[in-house]
């Protein structure tokens, strides 16, 4: 019996009964083609008896009959394995002597205190530099500045070039007190009354009087004054001048430059 490959026409000798009635899948060893061979595809051999000297051609590979599909059992999942976690020691470790000290993050405490002191010093410096204006607006603060040892000129006027000259006029002893009043402001400034205090050589106060020799001093200008003290107490050697406010009992000290003292000339 001869079975011929439908693709390459290679012929194979098969035995009777190898090709079943319902067909059989065969594969050509020459070209590798597969097909289902039926008994009708098998032809009778043209030779009644094969020549023993001629090599016989091997039959095509016949794969084994397929085994009917069987359901594959589902693999069962292994049971979960309980994992034992290691115990953790929650105790806080003590200090390590070999550990390097941690570095500070942020500004040092010295810088913080220095900045705090600078913040407080700014308003204090402003109050010290502008004390004359502060006293002019609020005269009662003059006592606070005086207690702090700071001179205050709350009137904006300075008393300068004070001179003390004793003399005799019409057979009567007199004491001349002269000088000038300078206005530090750029606007006309009414001159407050002058308080004249007389002292002896030991610095003891001998007499005190108030005079108003100048009414108004123009802005940034000066006005000279002269006051004649009649019958001064004996032993006057020095004089001090201060501005007195118009309020009763309130005295405004103008500072060292404005509080001028002069000794009597011989």
C-alpha cells in the first residue's frame, strides 16, 4: 500500500490496517507536512513483490493516537504560614559616651539675647536723643530725664555768654547779669521767664528772683539781655540761670548749655 504526501508527493509504504476508517493524522518526514489520511488516500502498490535489492523507503511518522482530554485537578493553595515577628526592645537607650555631641540648629543664645537687647535699645536711644521734643510735648518727663542724669532743653532756647558784674549806682550796690538767648528752632519761640539764682563762694544759695528780659526770639537767632539786681546779698560770687515755665510752680531745666553760671568779676 502506498501513501503519497499531498504537498511534496513523497510516497510511503504502509501496511494494511495502519490507516483506520475514520482517518489518521500522519506527518511527512521529507517536508514536515501534516494531514489526516483516510483509507481512500492509500493506493495499491504497483509492485506485487518488492525488490529486496532496492532499499525500502521508511514509512511516514505516525503520531500516537491522542488521549482524550481529562480535567486537570486544580492545585490547592498551601495553607498560610504564620510568621513569627521578632520581639522589639522598646527601652530607651542610655547616652553613648562615644557619640559626638549634636550640633545646634538655629542661632546661638547669645545672638538671640543680643538682638533682643538691640530691639530694646532702639526706643531708649530715640527717647534720649529726642528728649527735648518729648519734654516740650510732655513737660512732666523733665524730672525723669533729670533723675537719669540727662540734661533737657524743653523750651528750645539756650542761655549763653552769661556775665556777672557787681557795681555801684547812685550810691547803691547793684549786680548786673547779662548774656544772650539763642533759639534752636527755625520758628519764632517765645522766651520763658528767667530764674536768676545767686550763690556764694561755698555754693550756697543766697537769693533767687525771676525776670523776663526777652519776649520772643526769632527762629535760629539770638537776643541779648541784661538784668539789674538792686541791693544784692553780700558775698555773691556766682549766678545760675534757668527757664521757668508759665505754669505756676513748674520749672523747666534747659540743660548745662542753657543753665549758665558766671562768677562775679573783681
